C-alpha cells in the first residue's frame, strides 16, 4: 500500500532514473544509463532524496583535463619526443632543432633538461646535440605521460580514478607549462536507502500515469481512466510577490473606516499653516514653550516667511489679551501680530478642527468630524522619534455633548483598534478644559500606554470661531505606537524606510 | 515639563495619612500630575505647566491632602504688616515690576535649603519662562537694611560678589564669568543698564536676571527670616509666583509679613493672598460633565481641589495661576469627582458620515497600480533640497525650512520623482524588477493662494526599474490608468532636464497638462547611484479630479 502511494507520486524523471541506481551511482553514470540530461538527472535524484528513497553524498574532488599546450601535444606529440625525432638522423644545433620539428625555444630548455636526465642525448662539438642508444630506445617506447594525454584528450578525469603510473605522470606534467588544468568540483554519489532498494525491485511502468492535464486531453476526453501523478503537496514552492498598499496606509484606511462608521465627516486642510491657525486660534499663549524653534518647523530660507491673517484674527487677539466675549480673563499678555503670521508646518491636526469650527454653518449642528493626517515637529530622528508622523483628530460639536460622550467615543475607537481597556487621566492642554490624557492597557506588555490627548475645547477657542459656546469634544491621538506595535516594528523609522523586501513580506492589516 | 522628586515620608507627614503604594500611585495620577515612578522613599512626579503651585513638596502635599480628603477646602494664611518699604526706581523699564515679602521664624535644614532653591529654579523655568518673563530671589533678611531700592544701573560702574565668588567683580563681567550670566545673557540683549536690588547701606543684593550677591543672597542653616522678591515684565505673573513661594514657606512653618512696594505713581502692599472669586454656574457645570451635582456636592468637590465657597462663588486660592474661566473650575470638579467615575456613553445623534471624495478618488487610482503589481511606498514630505534640484539637473524654487534639526531634510518636496528615486537608491540590493508608486502632496510658491502663498498639490508617481525598463512601460501604465478613468489624453513631445531627450512626454487631457512620462536621464541615475534604467510617470491628481468632476456635470 505504502509503496503504491509513493509510486503514484513519482515524477516521470524519477521513474527513469531510479532503475539505474543499483546501489550506488554517480551522476555521470546515471546520465549515461538513463539518457537524460544532467539537469533532469539532478532534479530526479533531488526529488527522490526528498522522498527518502535515496541519499545524496557530496564530495569535493579535483577534476583534471588538458590545458592549451596539453591539447596541442595530444595531437602533435610531446616536445621531448619531437626533439629526439629531429636528432635521430644526425646531431643538430638547437636552432636547427627548432626549425626542424617546430619546437619552441622555451620547450627546448625543458627538453634538454628532461632528456639529459633520461641519458637520451649528449652534446657534441659546435654545441650540436646527438641521440644516445638510450635515446633511440626511448623514441620507440610510449611514455606514461603520452598515455595520460591520450586519455585526457578523450575526457576529463577524476584524480582519484588514476592508476599509479598515471598519477606519477600527472604529477610530472602538472609542473610543466599549461599542459594540465585542474578544476575543483563536487561529485555527488547517490545511494539507495532501504526503502529505495525495495522500490528499485519493483518494475515502474510510467505508462498510464499522467503528469499534466492538457487542453488536448480535455478536448478529446482522453483523461478518462487515467491516473494523475500525485504531487508532494508539502513541497516548498518558490515565493512570488505582488503589488500592495503600504502597510501603514492599510492601517489608516481601517482607522478612517471606524470614524466613518460612527457617522463622522472627514476634514481636510493644508500642511502649511500660519502660526495663527496652528496655535493662536487654539488659545496657545504666545510665550508657550512649544512655539520655540526646536519644536516647530518654520518655513523660509534663513528668515521665517510670513503669511496673511484672516479677518477673524481680531476676535482671537481680543480673547488672548483680555478674554474677549468669552467670560475669560485671557492670557493678559501683549499680542504680537508678526508672531501670528509665521508660516509653519502644522504641528497637530487639531488645526483642522479649529478651521472646521470656523467654517461650520448652523445647519451642520450637531456635527462630528475627523481627520487622519501627517503632522510635523522639528526633532532629530531616532528609533522612537520622527519629524513627520500621523495623528488622528476628531471633534463632536453638539449642544448636548458631555465628558461622558468623550469617554464613550474614545473607548469605542480604541476597542476597535484592539485595546478594550481605556483609561482617562487629568492632563493639561491650553485649548481644552477639562483636559484628558488617554491611556490604553497593552494586553501583551501588561501596562498602560499613553496614546493621546483629549478634552472639551475651551470657550476661548469655540466662541470666536463658532460664534457661540457649544461644547466641542476634541481629541488628537498618535498612531505610530499602535501601527508599529501591530506590525512588530521596534524602530519607528521603519514606517517610512520603504525597504522593498520589508514591504513585499509585511503581513496585511487584519483587524476588521 | 518639569519633574520633581518628593520625599514620601515628608508628604505623608504633611498629608496626615499613609496610603498603600498602589493607592498612592493611582491618586497621584488621578490628581492631574503624571507619576513617573516611585523608588523607595522617592516619588518622581511630572508637573503640568498650568500648576506651578505643585512644584514644591509643601504645595504638592497641600493639593494632595485636599484631594484625598484629609485637609479639604481653602487653606487660610495670615499676613502681618512689616512696615518696610521697597522703592522702585523708574529706571527699571526693562523689567518694570517687582513684588516682595518677608517670611519669619523659619527653621532650615540642608534639605529645606536645597528644596527652596529647587522650587525657585523650577518656577523660573516654567512660570517665569526661563527667566524671560520673571525671576525670583530669596535672601536672608537679617543682613539687609531697609528700605531697599529696585533700580537699574550701568553695569560697568558697579561692583559686587556674585553667588559663589569671593571677590568683587564688575557687574558687566557677570555676563562672561558667572555661569548664570552666560546662561541668561540672551534675555538681556540690547540692555544698557541692568536692574539691581540695593539695600539702605548700599549693599548690592542681586543683579537681575542673573544672580544674588554672595554676601546678602545666600540662605543657609542659620537663616531664620527671609526676604523674597519676584520681578519681571508682568505684574500678575509675579504676584502668583510670590504667592506660591510664601505659601510654601508658610507651610514650612514660617510667618508671612507684607511690604510696601513704592512705585513712582502708586504704592502696593504685597503679598496679597486673598482668594479671587469666580461665579459657579451649576447647570453649566452639570451640562458639560453630564452630571446632576447638587450645590452641596459641587462645593464638596471644590473643597477637594483646595477651593473655598461662599454665596454662589468659588474662592480660588491665590497661588493658582491657571484659573481663567469657569471651565477651569469644571475641570477641577471633574478631577475631584474622579475621571474614572464617569460613565462611557455614545449618544444616538444622527450625523451623516462622509469620506473626502478626493481621497476616495486618489485611493481608487492607487488600486489600479496595485493591480499592475506596484508596491506603494510611504515617503516624507521633507527632502534634501540638493536631491530635488542638483541631483535632478533641475532648477526649481523648492520651499525651504528654517533650521531643521535633521539637516538632510531641509526642504518641502516640489515633485514626487526624486522621493521615489531615493527609495530605489536605498533598495539596490533587493530583487528586480522593482515597481513602486506613491501619491503625495508637493509644495510650490503661488501668490494666488490666500494666507500662506504656498500651493499644495497631490501628485501620483509610478516608477519602474529593471534592465528593460523603458518609455513604453511607463506609458503603458499611464495608459492603463487613463483608460480606467475613461479620460482621453495625448502625449506631446517635451523637454525636461531630468529625462533622456526624445524620451519624455507631456500628457494633455482636455487642454490641461496633467502628467509627464519618460525615461530618467542616465546622469540623474548615476548621481543617485542607480545601476538600472528607470521609467516613470507623475500625474497631477487634483487636475484629473477637477476634470472628472467637470465631466460628471
């Protein structure tokens, strides 16, 4: 039974190769025996090995073959033999030998040394070289070197497969110029496992087993009654990758969805703002530390560029200076109009909430609005700080809104983000009162994590923008911690690193 | 925000109750201070900038004792008249206001001396905005002869021993030689004269806003009585600071004495710890918080935050700097009620959701590029100015930033292609082909834009790199998008220094330039260190959206 199951999974190539593995076999032997290409044999034995039918043993060996000179000598003979032939009739000078038998000057030197050692030549007067009796005998003998050249001319050989004489000849030739070429290779030996030995005894008929379903078979109906080869479904397949949204944008889409489902309208606005909109409309005092250069990115080359103020600025000025008509004492510090005109990159998306309030019409009440957008800070980048990151802002403008509603909305949002436990602590922001710090309980770290600020906008913010004192629930939440936590990112810079490998491999946002 | 370290046993002593650690941690967090941690007897707490009165152990304990109910209500302080005077010379125009007090019968320990110095320093950092708005000094009173003069003098003509110095130096040398002189001299830019406190025997007590004198300005273990001055540019600001300091010293056991501050046009007696009154509109309180508090309950909650109450008015302690409006009382009532005790309610208010139609459209186009197998990237709006100009062989007027901390991100991007080329530059080691896209905002000067004069436009860029990337591929992607939009277009020959001449086109739809498409110039690629051809298109999403909206009509 088990055999049948295995047999059904065998690929035609495996079927062709398996019978040729008697017990051990080299790849080259298998290529010869099976008449398959090297690639096909290698694939077949790899698959057989995956099925535990064979084991593959890999050994590094040196493969020897002929180099440039070796190839030439195998045709025209070794130079020392040609040297002897040249002087067999009469002694000749070196120049004469070069001419006669086309032996190079360089080879002459080698030949003289060699032949003298054999006692095959002697020097006569006028530097002529004569053949000795030993030389004559040598001329008629086949040298082991010649044997080896002849064999290697047919095919490269494994050093370990040489006879003793061949090995000595190889050692001698190796020292000479460009006769022998050595290449290190890996020799794979295939050995049948116990399972393999049993399988090898069974006659494997490839007929009747189909490898692929073809359109032809469907057309003709010839698939009927055929068995399709069983695949190894566990096998690893090569990875493919496709196009996808950036992982942070996937999270952002989900976050937008939450607010939309709760009936919120999306607010939009620009990145470049005046200091007036970003800070003053939100009742941030002009001498607030956050206005200093190290926190805010101002626009300009060298000096800060100035924008223009909208007409509403007069009301805001009054509120800052003396409280205006809001019933507040105001900050009671002098107002610097030039300060308001500074152009900056928005430091929070709460600026959009202020702008939305300023443009809100009576018939839009009650209104709920949100925005998820980038904000900017003049900070040095490190593993937990960025100069550009996302913030989610929301406002609820409703005559009947209370602090309890604020808790309700935030609890609902964080619940959908995977943090069912939400805690609110007193906090301080210049534009909200009461002000709230929002913590969620991290289910893995088992601790409270700060995720944002919230509160009810102060009348000093609402009255000049909206024209009357309506409770406005407001929040500004950081996203980087939630998003990087979800994707197991520990270095926040990875959110904007755009490493394509990371983008290709990153899991999808799966909260629903 | 400043962090202070409190001594647990001192606090317990002042509060009159010991709390278990868990409860202590919880109560500190819910009072409106941020607990940083507790190590042994040390409690580290972050104080929000609206509550400088909590910067001392005494101030913190006062609020905490009221909050947990051991000592609720308005703390009473009595002030006796000392009869002494401080005369303000009109020359102190650079820092025109001062308020002063005497506190007698104090017992100092090393710890207390250190604490007083710390409170003074932290107050000056936060409430005094790094001494810019105001700065404060505390002096052993017995070495001083009244009346004192507050007067501005030429620093090259007056000598004294600054704190820590054992011989007199010229006041003008303080700016160079004294650590506080160097630290705060930027505040005094343009000053020809500096304000000094000088006693009746002509002894220099201090030079503002830098340092006390070593002779008359050093509180130590033998000090019993102290003179306090708070001086600055905002009278109200320094009054609160003085109240915070004297109430802290009174809570240490001192007795507060007032002084007459004689200005050229008026005389005021300081300190004044009379509470200010704010009307408590109970229905307004209940409406904001969603509660139904009775007057009695509200008064009790106010007491928990250190307020008094009389005839419909909350009595605000004189050391509170942050009560500008009735909503500030509401927050304190909410804190006393306990943020944790508010129910969570989602009201059934019918509002109609609306996603920004422009964003919907932008994401829809993006979906088509995802379908073509492109990966979406997410780059910064900020980029090195050099990359978007010189590297691209282009002269554009990129909008720059003033002193960015990250120097390599010194301008707003003018177009998207440099950002995406930069992505490819960082990914050379990864598998090819690399096909990416991103829609992002780009920025350009435009006087027609109200208020900022900077136009922000959404651009969509698609880019491909591999050995065979070419114009055809980029145009195919572009064509696929335009067919999906059902928008006829034509590509017109154009010149663009960043692209190979003859292989770049301008895309025109309904007479408007809406995109460009082409093969990036090899010189550009080499500058970016890229080793494969790159083709791309960049599309103006705002223009396309406007055209389609027009068509819909």
